[in-house]
C-alpha cells in the first residue's frame, strides 16, 4: 500500500513537474537528447550555408546582384555557426568529465543548446531562396578606368570646356575632336568618371561607334548595361525598347566614341532632345565636320602636348628619369621626335622600355631618318589609327575625288619637317600632277584643293596655322605618309640638309616624287645627269646657291612638276621636259630664258627673284599657259613687251608683284582672267574705264610693294600716297575683302561716291594718316543704310587726326556685328568709339552687336570721353560676351571703361591693361546707389594691369569681390588716389579693418607708389610679390591679424605684411622697396613650424630703415 502511495505520489509529482517545470527539469534529464538535436541542426545549417554560399558565388560570376535577404541570411548563418562552435567545444569538455559531472554547468549548457537549436531551426526554415540574385544594371563608365588620363594644358582646357557644356542649360550635344592618337577617348572616359563622381548624372554610358558601326551590337551592349532583356530581335524593335528603358533614367550622359559620320541617336534607341531633356551626348571624332553635321552646340578641340608635358608622359612610360645619363639624353631626343602626340609617345616609350643604350640610339636614328617600318613593334601602334583615317578619305567621295584628296595629303608630306606649307605652292603642284583633272578652270581647281585641305584638317591629318595661306603637317603624320610611300612602284623620297648624293638612287625607277631640301652648295658626288624615268615631281632646294649641270634634268622626261629654290641652272637643260606642266623657280639664277618656249605643255610658270629685267616676247608661244607668277627684288622693275599679255589668251591668273610697265588696258582683253595680283605705280595711273570682268580674287597694291605668294587667297586692295579720289577703284569696292588706305587724301569716308551696296564683303580694314577722313561710313549721304560693314572682322585705325566717329548718322542695325578685333591709335578728334545709343532697335534673329568682339586696343585718344554710348534701357542691343583682351592707354578724358549692362556680359574677359588715363575714376561706371543692384562675375579674368591713373579711387566694384576665381596677376602702379581694391559697401563682411581679396589663384602681386591704398588681405599662393612706396598711416596702430589662410597685409605697420611660412610654399621672388616702417619680414622663429619650407630664391630689399628681423628660413 505504501509502495502504491509512493508510486502514485511520484507519478503525480512527475506529471505536475512536467506540466509546470518541464523546460527546466529537461535541461537535467534530457541533456543527451538536447546535445544530439543541437549537433544535428548545426550540421544541417552548416551544409545549407555552404550550399547557399555556392549559389551566391555562381550568381556573382554571372554579374548578378545578390538579394538583400540572402546576404542577411548568410551573415546570420555565419555568425550562428561561429557562436555555436564555442558551444561545441563546451560539449567536448563535459564529455571528458562525465564521471564527475558539474550539474550546474550541465544545466547552463543544456539551456544554451536548446535556445540555439531553436534559432538554428528558424534559420533553416527561412533559407529557401528563389532566386539568389537578379541581373543588376552594369555600372557603365565605372567599368572603364581612365588611369591613362594626364593633365595637360590642352586636355585641361578641353576638360573644363566639356564640363561647362555638360552643366549648361540648352546644351545637349557636345563634340570633342582632334587628330588620331591625341587622347580623345581617354579624356572622354575621364569626363564620364568625373560626371559620376560629382553625381551630375544617374548613369553614364560609353561605347565605340567606329568607322562601320554595328548598331545591333551597340544596342546589345547598352541593354546589358541596363540589364534589359530584349523581347524583339529587329534593330527597330530593340531601339524602341531601349528608348523606353532609358527614358526611365532621370539624368544620363551618353558618350559616343570614335564617330566617323552622321547618325541619329534615336536609331540606336537613345532618347534625346525633347524626348529626354535629361539626356546629354558627348561624341569624340577625328573630324571637325562631324561635330558640325551632328549639330553640336559646343565644339571642343583637343591639341597635342607641350614639350615638357610630352617628356613627362614619355619618361613615365619608358621607365627613365631626369637624371644626367647618356640614355636619358637619347630618350629626350626620341620624345621630341614624337612631337607631342600622346599615342606616339606612349607607344614608342613602352616599346623601348628596358632597351640598351644602343637600342635607344638605333630607334632615335630611325625616327630622324623616318625609317619607321624597320621596327613594326615600335611604330605599328602609331600608324594603325592614321592608316584608318587615310583610308577613310575615300568615304562618301567619287573615285576621282578620293584619289585626289589622298594625293593632296601625300603632296603635303614632301615639305620639310615643321614647315608651314604655302597653299599656293601646293596648288601649283596639284595643277602639275593633274589633281581634279576633270575640272578645267584653275579657280575651280583651287577651290577643290582648298576643300580637300579643309577636309584633311578636320580629319586630323593636317594642322591649321595662324596664317590662312598656310597649313602644317604634324611630324608623326608626315612620317606616316613617308611610310605609306616607302614601298611599291610609286615611292616618295624626302631629304633635308643633304651633303652627299644618296646612293639609293641606284634603284631610281620606283620613285615618282623626290624632294631634296637645303642641299649643301658643295654637295659630294652630285652627278651631271640622273636617270629618273618615272619621276613626276622634283623639288630641289639649295642651302646656298646650288649649281647643277645643263644636262642634270635630261633623263627626267616624265617630269610634271619642277620646283627649284636657290639653284643656278640653265633653262636650256629643260628642253627635254616636254611633259612639264609646272615650273616654279624661287631665288634662282636661270640662264637662257628663251628655252622656256620649248615647254609647250606648261600651265604654271612662276619666276620669283630671278632678277631678269626683260620678259621675252617668245612667251606668247606658251599657248597652254594658265598661271603666270613674276616677282623681282623690291627696287627692280619688270618690263613687258607691248601687247604681250593681251596675246596670252589662255591666261587665267596673273601675279606680278614687282614694279612693272604693264598697260592696264591690255588686261581687259584677257576674258578668262579670274585672279590678279598687281603692283601699280602712280605714274601708271589707274584708268576709270579699266574693267575687271571676271575677277574672283585680286591683290592690288597702288604705290607699294608686297612679297611674292602673299595675300593670294583674298580680294585685297592696298592704296598708299594717293591724292586723287577713290572713284577709279569703284569696281573693286564692290567685293573687296581686305582694304588698306594710307596717306589717301580728299575722302571723308572710306566709300567713294558710288551706288549703294558697297564694301559689305569687307572683312579687314586698315587706315593710316588719311588726313581728310572723318568717318568710316556716312549714313546721312547717298550711301544710306545699305553700307553696314556687317562682315568686318578686323579694324586698325592710326594717325587719323580728323576722325570724329565710325559712323556718321544712326548706325544700321547690323553695323559691325561680326567685329572681332579693334585697334585705334592717335586719333585726336575721336570722342566716342561705338555710338550704340543711336541704334533704336535690335533685329530679333540677329546676334547682339559687338558680341564677337574679342580684342580692343585704344591708345592716344586725348578727346575720348566714352568707348560705348549705351543706355541701360537698350542693353539687349549690344553684348561683350566674347571680349577677352582690353588695352587702353593715354586717354586722359575717359572716366569709365565699361557700362554696368555691358560688364554683366563680359564672362570671357581675360586681360585688362590701363595706362596713363588721368581722368579715369571707375573701371565700371556705376552710380553709387546702383552698384549693389548688379551681380557681376568675370570667371576667366587672369591679368589686371593699372598704371598712371591719378583719379582712380578703387579698382573693383564690391559685387566682384567673390567673382574673380581665375585672377593670376595684379599690377598697380602710380595711382596716388587709389584707396581701395574693392569699393567697400555696407553689409559686406571684411576681416577687421582689412578688406579680404578672395583671389585663390593669384600668383603675382605688385603694388608700387599707391600711398593711400587701404590694407587688404590676400588669400592666395603667391609666386611673386613686389611692394614699393606703400604706406597706410591711418592704420598704423591696427594689430596684424592671424588667419588660417594665405594672406598678405600691405600697409605702414611694424609688419607691413605678415605671411605664414607654410602658406608661402610657392613664393619664388620677393621684392620690398621704400617701406620705411617695416620691422619684420616673416614671423619669428617661435611662430614658425620647423617643418615649413620656402622655395624663395630671389629676395630684393631696399630703403628699409627699421627692419630688424630676418627669418632663417629665407636661406
């Protein structure tokens, strides 16, 4: 019974314990089971974690983005496995102590295991992921590194221009162009990278168009970037899907690299313009014309590197340094031969990296000798892109034209290295070799050759020069052309500075063009006769007078073009050259001029500096002669037999640029004459009945002289020392482009008393010492408003003492609308330059007047009171948005330079020079109460130079104090009333009693003889500081401030200026003069960090009575 009671009681107690305390008791009695369950679940978690991790790795390899819940689960699983490993270790410890267990420890561990088992079970229940990841949008431009991007002046300028265009409203198409290998692609990548970093766009996409773009491939690439899966396979369908997808991106930059021809972005699927105002396009191309036909609102050219920049790039890629060694000396020569072209620099440097000195010397010699094909490894990478451009010249041209353009390119390679190639000589060669043979008229050939040269320039195969009459070929491109013509049957050879006749002539039959420049006058082994049976072009130039035998040319019967410079020869030796079409002799001494008559196919004859007095009657035998150029020394006259010119009936161009005896009426009978260059003396006169029937180009000089081959591109009229009226030249005034009048009397304006619509094609005007001239044009007379000089680009007026104004009467609405450069000097009566207030209205479609003006120079105008009269209410009529340089001197009555409304438009001003303007009170003519109403910004202003302006009280209006971010140089001298740099107004923050000059890029600061100038603080890294006779006695008790910025304080203190040495790390030159109260130059030693370093190398101090502190850091 007792046992029953005990049993019943035990069961009851056990049930009650299980019901009320089983979780706790089980930790004692179910320990083994809990451990088993824990290990089982942990093992399952470990296996599941590995499986999920493998799936994640596979997804990553497929460039998928892993789902966030998967990443979170993996993190939790790895954490739990790490924590539970400690519990596994504790289980092992208990198993080792099972014969004497610690019941308290077992209880705690069992409790931890039970809880972890529950957490692990929950993790296992939530690990069924589908999918693991998703197709993420590619990062586009971030995949493309621009590690090769190097700052250069050209790339920096282009980069800034592109970034400004990207940020500009209304600009959605930007074109970057430049020659092959100049770094366009690298720069475009850098633009994309920076645009993303600065969060200017949500997405940047870049892809290559190439010469023959594969639109489907490009669409697939863009789709990959956006993780778009096409539902259609057609090009049009893909474009529509891309279009919709990209419209969902708020701001996007699309970079089309290597564009060769026009295309529509929409055909690819790029939303553009009205379809997506947040989409901007940057395209790179070798051809400037592509930028034009693609309607790029901004066109930016990327140029080559400077010599210093080129060497830096080269040495970094070649693994050389600046140390003195023979190898580095040769390396610098090799770098120079690459002529600043980045592609050539990098390719050649990498190819020669690690080479021995002999290897470098051999490569250097090959470069100098243009034998590049000897080392394909070095130069192949340079020539490949150039070959592509050369082949592309055939695109979109007829078979005839394509060959002509390529031949035009090859002709340019015949000229010396770095030479400016005269277009006129090129045209002579082109006519001789039959360029554009389907065209008969030379004027039309000239036009086609001009178009070809322009295309070559826009293709990057030729370079522009400052002279419109020349072009230039980059040396690397020139060597490429020589490489092209170094093989096969039609080879070219070009040599310079020849001292010995080349042995290569043993294999003479394969040469069709040879140019030998600057040959020594005593050249060794010069043969009497050279057999070059296939030669078409020969250029022979002597360094001094080179003598060749009379038989030298006899075996060149196929010769079409012969150019001789500084050569002594007999024309009798040319009798066998019956196929010769162009003969050009410059500074030669030909004998037997009568032999010219044997050249019955001659079309171009040019004799410059031959010093032959008489032109032979026999020239009439040259029935095919189309162009005749004749020029002697300045004093020597060319005498023509009577009626000779009138019988040269095939003549289309006549250029006689020396004094002559030509009867002008003879020229009336030359019905085919389209181009005329002529010097006319006062004795010859200029008959009013002389006609110019078909002249399309001319260069007429009356009572003067011009050099040969100059000014043959334009319609130019230059008249000197003429006391008669200009009416004799009325036919020329119809379409003259460049007009020069000097010492011409009797005219009150430049337009003779003629019918309307005259001189509106005038682009350049030079006037000097025309004592009766009062205006350029007179609107009040018969001319009316038909003469607007609307195409005038350049004006230069000097010593015109009667000139009162440019336009008499209300100027026409298009008056001087294309003007770019103005120089006016020594005109004693001129009071106003531009009478803008006389123009009442602006034509809506017309750009504001003066909006193209870039350079303005005004000197010695004693009565000048205003440069531009313009009421603020008419501010929309004119704009100075292109103005870069202003130079004004000796204009004593001028009180202001710019009106406020014009100053607002001057966003491109770079240089301002003012000297000897005693009446000048303000740079910008503000009324005191209006100054704060104008918010000015001149972001590109670099140089300010003001000297001898005795009435000037302040330089800048206060509204410009924060708007001169690029100012580099400030020079102030002899301004005795100058008090302030900025006109300080109320409400503006100043640093104590010192005015803050916020010019972060200021490098040079000079203040000389400005005794009343208020102290100012400069925030800048100065390179040069010059102070002389600077005092500010009213501030002598002011304590010098200490700022955590670069600053200089100018004034009559114990310390005239104080500079933190660590902030003066760029200062190279320091001059102090006439500051009598100066006691300390730089902070005392205990105020200077021991790690501070100064680059100061030039210190000039004089007239300092109290200076006592010289800092040792100036050593």
